[in-house]
C-alpha cells in the first residue's frame, strides 16, 4: 500500500473538480491530486446541455479551457413568459451590459476541454480511482482508494469533495437539507420549424418551467413535468413526443420536427449544512443541487470552485494555513450570500410559478410586465443571473 502527501486532494474530476484543480495549478506550486472514478473522457453520446453564464465563460477563459471547446452557442436574448396569463419580459445583452448573456455547451465537450487543459498543468490527475473512505483529523485529511488494482492511502492538508455528495456522509458535522419538488426534468435536443437565432425561452406553466436553449442548429430542451407525466412522455415515440411538446410550449417556434435522445431525472433542492468541516470543503453538487430553472446550478458550482481556489491561493505565503478552521471560515463566509441567493432565487421561482393559483399567476404576470418596463430592474436581475449576488 502506497502513502503520499499532498497540499490539496480533490475527489471528483468532473468539470467543477477540474476547474478547481486548474485554478490552483495555474497559479501556484501546490501539490494537487485529482481523483476521478470514471475513465478518460472518450467521446460518448451525452446529450446533457449546460447553460453557462457569461461569468462562467470568463472563468473558463482564465483557466485556458474555453478555446478548447469544440462548439458553443451564444445566448443573446432570454424570453420569459407565463403560459395562459398575461405578462412577459425579454432580457438582452444590452440590458446586462455584456457581449452575451450566456452560452450553451454540451456537458461532454466541456469535460473534454477541461481535461485537455489539465494535461498542460502540473496537477496529478488519476482516473479510474474508486474512493472507499475519507476521514480527517486536526492536521490532515486522509483518503483510501483503489487505482489500477492497487490500494492506496494519501493525506492532504485539505480535502475537497466535488463528487456530487456521495462521500459527504463520511465527513462529520455535515448534513443535508432537502426539498423534493415532485417534478422530473426531461432533457433532449429538439429541432423546430423556426431556426434558432440566439434566443433562449423560459416558459412557466403550472406543471413547471419548460426551457428551450439555442444549441447549434437545435434547441436544448429542459422540460419540467410530474413524475407520472415523465414516465408517459419518455415512453412515447418521436411523433407523439413532438406533438405533446408543441401542445405544451405553443406555436412561437412553429412545429417541433425532430428530437434526439431523451432522458429524465427527478428534481430536488439539496444543500449541505455547513459546506465545510474539519479539513474539508464541498463544492458544486456536493455543496448544493438546485432546480434547473434559470440555469443557475452549474454556474454556482463553478463559482464555488473558483472562489475556493482564490482563498487557497491567498494563503500560499503561509501554506500551513491551508485547510485550517480560519481559512475554511473565510471561504464559507465568502460564499454564503451567493449560495443562499442562488437557492432562494430558484426555489422561489418554482413556488411562485408552478401552481394553479389564479391570483398568484396574475401577480407573477404583473411582475414580469413591471420588470420588462423598468430597465434598472432588468439589469439588476440579469447581472445577478450572470455573475451571482455580487452582480
């Protein structure tokens, strides 16, 4: 059994974990181990869309990963409406003062771009690493895992969990608060009669929001439905699915004429309390999982990673402070407002719009109309969607 020591050990080598590792390795001489349970990111049929805010685009540019993306589609306008009720608002790049409100990328493409960037860094990246146990003491974090048939144990001044929360139960003092939405998200790439022109559509319905995001020649669909409807819709043939989607979304883009592979997953709000513990920090979906409305989840996780990296880099003049309670307290305070704001924003949208209360629906429509007619409100909302609570 081998034993190695690192400054930082990151468990979870998806986009958030890799972004953190790159932010650290590009700007320091820290020893970094990145553990990923999957193999190398070969080309796979993965239709998951990611809506990256302009703020996330800037982070990925700083990390050197953006130029390695094979395809991305700018979002220049966001059209928000409330099905069956008056009121809508349109957010544009001019409203927010940015060249694009965001970009739609394929999850696998982003994973691959970050991986290719990591090959040019000094981080130690191990794929196929199955972690069995995490533990901490006052001085170090400890990880036991198997890699290539060999059992390994490493220690680090700081453990970062970027694994979606799978190992958090092994860390003392961390619990999760969970709200089940009784909704599923159906995702697919769909084509419409009308060609996409850089406009993203967020349409609220009593069953939940349906979003169409421009993605190449297609739209990336995120359709929120009840669990019962999800099973029915996923079982439909292509023609019936397209008709059902058109009935639900409306005729704004004409008929839906094609769909790619469809998949679905249940939705919930889940967040760690607290997001740090002894020699441990949680980022991305390990720290919080949000409803996909307004596309905030991944962007919030990427900001977790980037700001944790900045906090760690601020301590490099005294590396003994990495992973200490004062450092972790500073990070937790640094992220508190943004994390809470993202949770409250997405949760409130679902509670306000996903219901059959006629009075509340009219109030929501009035709110959309007011926002559409007051540029300062539009700018405030748009910039916080793009950059988080700091705007």
